[in-house]
C-alpha cells in the first residue's frame, strides 16, 4: 500500500499537482497505512504542531505572553514547532517545558467535521476548504530528529491532511471576465475559487510537512507547512493560514539569535504558487515564483518590544525564465526607483507584484498586555518626495491588543480586539490607479496572490475591512470563549462601481459564535458553533442569508 501511495504522490508532484483528488479507494489505502503504523511503531513523545484548523495557534501565542523567557519566534510563526520551543504538556499554560529530542514519534491524529448551511465559509483553515454542506477531514503523520553532530541535526515532520467536501450548489453571479464560472466574479486577475466544481470532492494535501537541516544558529528547510508573518492573530496581511501551505525553501535563523543589542530573526523564502483547476485553460501560466523576507528585532534596551519587516514578491514562472537575480529579489530593490533591472532584460516593478509591511509588537507580561500594529504597502513610491506627499497611497493596516485577566487557581481570561483595513484611500483612485492597487490583485500576474484558488494573505479578501473581538476563558482542563466579527467586503469594487451614484450597495456580514476545548484523559474535544448574517451577497441587494456552521474535532493524544 505504501508503495502505491508513494508512486501516486510522485506522479502528482511531477504533474505539478501537490493537492490531488482521491477516490474513496485511495482514501481507504491511506487510512490502512496509518493504522498499520499505529499498531507496529513505538510511540515517543511528540513535538508541538500548531494545526491551522485548530485553536492551538492562539494557545502557543498566549503562552509567549505568560512566559517572557520562552524562546519563541519574533515575527515568523511556523506551524511545525521550532527547536527549543515549548513542549506539549496538555493545556498547562503556566509551565515552561523543554521538548525532548526523539528519533521518531507519531503525531497525534485528528478527525473533524464542519457544516455550512448556506455559505462556502472557509477562513484560516490552511489546506482544509469547507464549502456549503458537510465537510470531513483527518490529519495524521510522523516526525522525528536525527542528530548529526553536537550542534547539527535533521528534523522531519510529515503531517498530511485528507478531507472531503460535499460542495453543495449555490449561485455565483455570471461574469464575462474570461475565467472559470466558479471563480470570484468581481476581479479579473484573481484566482479566488468560490466553489471547486459542481460535485463533491476528496483531496489529499501534504499539510504541515517539513524536512529541516539545522546547524548552530542556521536552518535550511523544505516545507509545505502553513506559516504566518507579523503580529496579527486574525488577518495577517502578507502571510496567513488561509490557504494551504505551498512548497517552499526556507533559509534563516533556527531561533532568534541573541546578540549584545538584542534578539534578531531573519528568514528568506523561495517557493511556488499553484493555479487552481478553476481559473483558466492556459497550461502555460499555472505556476508562479514566490520569494519573501522576514526580519525582526527585539532590542535589549526595550523589554517586550519587537520590530519587524516583511516583504513578498511573486511573478509568473515559465520554464527556463528564472535568472540569478530572481533568487535575491526580496533582498534587493529597496531603492525608490520605479524600475530596477534584475537581469535577463527584466525589471522588478514590471514583472513582480510586491507587498511589504512593517510591524511593531509590545508585550507587557507583568500586566498581561500586548498591543501590535502592522502597516503595509502594495506599491513603492517613485521618489522620496512622493513618499512624503502620500505615504498612505495603497496602504493597509492591522492593529489590535490582548489583555489577560488573572483569576483564582491560575486560570485566566483573555480579551482580544483586532481591526484590519485593506481598502484603498481616496488618493489611490486618482487616474484610475485604484483598479491596479487593490490588495492581492495584479495586472500582469493574472492569478493574483493566491495558491490553489485560495488567498495567501488576509482571509477577508481584497479591498475589505474587518473588526474582531473575542473573550476567552483558559483553565488547565481546556478553554471556552465567544467571538464577534464584522466584515465589509471589497470596498475597492464598491467605489469603482458606484462612483457618482446617490446610493450604493455594500456586501457585508456579521459573524458571532462560541467555541471551546476540553481535554479528557486521552482525547481532546474542540468545538465551534457560529452564526453568520450576510447582507447583499455578491453585491445583490435582494440576496441576504443566514449561515449556521457547527464544527467538531477529536484529537487522540499519543503522548
């Protein structure tokens, strides 16, 4: 069975299709292989992995506030835990536990159910796409570390995801944008799939998988894991958990490096973004080259302060058209020149879509408080004078804060508030530039900033604005909380479509719900119950609806 699956994976990778459709027979074969491993292989303590579809992401970020001495990422947050990070010790938020080095361990398996009554609502779920109707998924895998020398090792984590989506029908407005009828109808250059065809789907994704070589303070990794950049919890502007992780190489610091002036973190990325099967019929433009940079600094003279820089460049990728300059594109061209030659007769600003952001986070562990802001730009000024004249041109921002309230027996309450604005300001629409400055959309790179049909950036989408608030109780046995989110979608389209009109139509929704985690002896139960009211769906004034979305996950802890 293992050989059959390996050959199938190899075939699909060679065919440029990491996430492949599986028949029920393939699904049963994978399940049989997994059960065989569980029966025959010894179980060792597993490392911590933050699955995008779980609540572990917030938990690990919360532990970093409670434990100021914890060696944690500064602005690059991987799903596969970094070396010397906190260990998996149940739900103990007050103890700093070092991970044990293991040669091999099984990853605790997880199964889940999500239902959407009316909408294709799927936000920050990584490779899991939850359309209208019933959605089922499971994750499983193995991980370990091989020591090469005193300060050198190879670590691996193979945690694929298998999921099923009923993918029930709903109406997507017809359009004449020369792309699939299942793609987002209000942006020509955006591969944002609204429905993956007209039948149910079963998909296999490599998920949170990575092979990493570490030596002293450096690490080189080949990965498909999800990651987030920047301090935001809900809507990271440049890199979020919304789409499935894309194949990429990462080179940078193993953990933040301690220096006399503070801690420094630097990460470089080179990867491949894939077009979905529901965009166009041109096989020559199915892939894009991605490169990025994360640099963060925590000064020794300002406790709790972190400053960070993030940068993304992506472009079309044809056979044989990459040159040496492309490898360093994210690390160069910081000058205000509009066009910079990177070799091969190409200029960066013509071929690449560029996004960058700067961020600040300030934590005050003694009072349980964290505040953060991220300011992004979707274009670069032609001169320093232009930057001074309109620094807010094609800008976006997220800001928020967290406050922890201590209760008896060490339990806590967490209040979280976050606001995100991706819509352009008025100056960006002069000379019709607003059409080309909308976030995640590019005039030359037709698919935009997407991977396999989902947004790589903030889940709310291009031109949108959001407010989020949550209140959560954390105890040693689990957590329970409530949340509320308001989102107005694609203001950039609204302004262009209704300029000069006395009235306009805005698509917006309100989403509220309750969630909880309960840790039993060997099983963790994760539940979420949300309600969404969507007004003017797809900018149709006669289409408003409610969506009811219950979800349930079971995680069997092997350690």
